[in-house]
């Protein structure tokens, strides 16, 4: 299918532009670039802080057609966030689950166990990082940007497919890296902590004579992991009385480089992570150190941006990119299906490569009107899945070759029109054309009203989609799973009312009421087969609906004290069964406060998160409250910085629901035992940094 518009698309596009051009003029307003020190901003400036993730351009946060938030590098430092996922938990309605191999992000009560974060879109400097094989968005140690290299994290909740395409169902998360002008020098950091944790990190950035802007970092992380992990559902002799011992090790290496010169830019990032797997999923040999996974990702982009038609603020942006992904998994299992005897190593592999490009043009043809249009193209160069038992019992179960390779083309447009000085209409439409299943339309519309400078009301509607990925469509090993090439995209519709208010120069309140409905949800179901039942991904016939409310208060005071408090309520259920979705808390409370105790050179910070009880395919998991403590310095000793962190301060016992693969066969009962996943107990971390 080509990029040519169908008659229906012609009409939609024409109506869209007629609407935004039909109103009367209003005055344009200046923007304030983002700064990490929000305490320096006046009320007017605070309302005009800008982000780039919502509209693919610099835009006032109060004019974003969504609930939008910014997490700064100062937030990351003061609270001691170790991963992208940990930082995201400070946003109301967001929560983490870990299967002790990967971390998963829940948003607004939706986090199906084992979904690989496929329903959020994660970007680095605007470049998509979700892998095309699994749609996986890494938020743990595999994420290719170390948290020390993050300048800020932009979080835009709600559907984002109108500009970004697939995966942007619940949120778009854009990680902005440190640039040469942010660093102007270098830093060497070493770290140690619980479970023999060790980390080394080096960064450098500078603007050189002639305008060359360069920045980059490298990091290496290692940990022996928790020594004794207790799985209560497996407490019997055949499973070492439920104890996984010495099988939680992790190693990760990553780095990034950004270069910009005049109108040209280059960004590159790469990571490789190896992790042993305590749960031994898919009925693997429990408590066996031979089981591990390796994930390797790399992303390369070359871009060019140029101002055109200065009188109308014209901006032309082009990029080409190439992404690669490789995964290896060794899964030992007992040959006789019992608990004794020799084991066989099953090897699971996947890889993908793609290249693509984008051309985007934005301009302000009239003071009251801003328009962004763009074209994108992506082609998968390789998508391969393979599964086999290793020698001497070699047996090939799966080899897809390059089956499922595809390409996509897309065009999009968004218009922002100031009807009045305090009333703005935003409307957008994107059409994605897949070689596999055809066209997908993603509209959005928003009405923003500011009765006064400090207050904004937003009425929002959007539709987003996620295309079925290669793993869901073609993974068929004949043992546990069978493929489904006829899968269709899942879709979400979201309605939201947002209230934003600044109580003072440095305190911001964001509250929202929302409803979303997911149709054709892609989920694993069990189908009867011989000799054993098989799992298959299918489009569910029913609707998943969530009705909820969120509120978040953020404050950055002039005396150096900062804090945040968030509350999320969500009733997320499958309507046909009238049952609550697995791993969906009814309410979440999150908060934190950071205060200087010695000028601006020593800070004490604490944060907490409380999650209510959640349903699980096995035993429901109980509510819990996690509290973390951080002590950080700000150049207390000249060029040397220190930090000390305690996580899960009160050593709470925490479990999260397991996914479909989290089971073990019990030969005594001839049944599969499903189990939940224990999370980390109390741990600590210490850092020493030298700035040069």
C-alpha cells in the first residue's frame, strides 16, 4: 500500500486544516527553554517551561495536549534513582514490576505481566528505542543511557500515536542526554553497594572552538545479586524448598556519544547486559546458574535541522537512523521432566535490524497558528527468531529465517490554533501504512483554556494503536507456544480532563480525570493441544476499560527544599468478565522531599511509594509501602561529590504477579505450579565522583 491518500483520508485532512484556519487571530507568546533549576523561574516563566516530546518541537508545558512532567538530573541525583524505571515511579500512576530479569512499567492501572513495556514508547533525544522484534522498551540496566548521563526525562501521558505511531498507548517518554554545553568538562564516578554491586562511569562534554558540541559517557556495572530468593509457592524439596541461591547476577556495559556541528548532529548509543534468571521461567531447571539472558541494543542517528522562512519560524528537520537488537537466552531444563538427572540447555535467540528516516517541517504561518507536518519510513532489514536444544541432544524447534519482515510508511500533521488569547485548539492526525496489515489512523484533538495565567484546563481525546510484533505473530516452538500470523493491531481510545495550576512561583499542581478503552487487546491465551496445551497470542474480543483520577503536586522552593506528592486511583477491568486486570493496583500514593542540611552542599532526601493489593493468576499480592533514603553532597569537598542511598529502608516483603511463563511442573501432582516474583529487600549504594 502506498502513501497516496484514500478519498476518506483526503476529506479528513482537508477538514482538519479548514478547522484550524477558520478562527480569528490571537497573540503569540514567547517560550522559556527548560532549565534544571526550576527555583530560579518566575510564575510566568514556570508556566512557559518547554518540552519537545508532545509535539515534536519545543512547546510550553502548559500548552501540551496531555498531562506532562519533567524529571531533571538534579531529581535523579538527590533521590538516587539507579535506573530509568526507578525515576519514572515519581510520576503519579506509574509503578514498577520486575520478574528479576526485566523491569516493567505500569501506567494508570495497566501492566500486564511480561508485556515487555510494549505499550509505552521510549525515546532517546527523540529517537525510538523500542525493539521491533518484541516492541520491548528497556527501563532497567539494559537501557542504553546511564542515568548519570540524563539531563532530563520528559513524560507525556496518554495516547501519542497521532505523532509517534505504534506503541504510544499510555505514555511517551523522552530521555534527553547531557550535551557538551551542559557538562563543560568531565566526571569520573565509582560505586559500590549491596550484593557486591560495583560500577564505574566516565563522562566528558565540551563545546570546542568553531562550535563543535561533543558529549559522551561509558559505564560498566556488575552485581552478584541477591544470594537467597524465596519463592513460597515452590517450597518443597524438588525446588530446593523454594530457595534460588546465587542465581541473580548481572553485568551491563553501555555508552553514548552525541556530536553536533552547525546544522548537523549525530547520536549513538549502545548497551549489552547479561542477567541470570532466578525464576527459571518456562519450567526450567530451578536454582540452576546455567540459565541466563543477554540483551544487546544499539541506535545510530544522523540528523540535520535548519531554520527556513524566518518570518514564519520555519523549521526543517531530517533524520536517518539504524537500530540493531540481539538477544540470547540459555534455559536449562531436566530431560526427564522431573527433578533429577542431567539437564538439557535450550537456546533461544532473536535479532532484528532496521533503518529508517523522517522529514519534518514546522512553521507558524500566522501569529495564532502553528503547523507541523512530517513523513516517516522504516524498513526491517532482519527479524530472526531461533530456538533449539544444544548438543549433544540437538533438536531444532524454531527457525523463522526472515519471516515477518516488513516496512512502514507514515505521514502526520498537527495544528495548534489560538482561538483567543486564552483558548487554544490542537488537532492532529497520523496515518501509518504497514506492509503487513494496511493503514492505521491515529487522531487527537484537544481544547486548552486558561482563565488566568496560573491555571490551564485541558479537554483531551486521542486514539492510539500497537501493531502486533514478530514474536507475537510467528514464535512457534511446538512445545510451549504457537504462532498467530493473523493478529491485528490493538487500539486505545482515551478521554481526559486535566487541571493545571501554579499556586506560587515554584509549586505546580496537575490533576486529571481519565477513561481509556482498549479493544482487540493482544494477550496470551491457552489453547488445547496434544500432548500439552499451548500458549498463543490472540486479539481478545472484549474491551478493557479504566476509569480513574490522578493528582500530582510538585514544589521547588527558593531555600533549596523540593518535594512531590502524587495520588492515582484507577478501576481497570475486563468488561466482559467484570474482573479486575491482573497486576492493577486500585490506588497508588507516591511522594518525596529533599532538603539541604548544610547550605547547598549536603542534602537529605527521602521518597516513598504505596501500592494497594493486586490480583494475580496465582495468589493475590498484598499491598506494600517502600521507603528510600538518600544523602548527597553538592561539591562539599571541592571537585568531589559523595552519595549514600538505602533502598527499601524498612525491608518490606514485596511480591509482584508472575506472567504466563512463570510456572513449574510438579511430577508429584502432575500439575503446573504458578508463582509470583519476590522483589529486592533492603539494599544500599555508595558513590564517589570526581569532577574535572
